[in-house]
C-alpha cells in the first residue's frame, strides 16, 4: 500500500515538473482563451436558437 501511494506521489511530482518546464503562464492563458471562445460560441448558438424560436412562435 505504501509503495503505491509513493509511486503515485512521484508521478504527480514528475507531471508537475514537466508542466513547470513548459512556461505555464502562456499555456494557462491559451487554455483560458480557448475556454472563453468555446463558451462564447455556445452562448451565441443558444441565443440564436432562442431568437429563431421567438420569431417562429410570433
């Protein structure tokens, strides 16, 4: 059991070190921008659908 938890901690540490070597600020910024872009697209599509539905109902 102990060896398993140790190996899991080591792998997490390795992943963290790898992410730190690649400039984390830039990647986080791109990820945030991409996330905003996707959410904006979803909201725009929902708005368009609701607008079309209102026109159809009226």
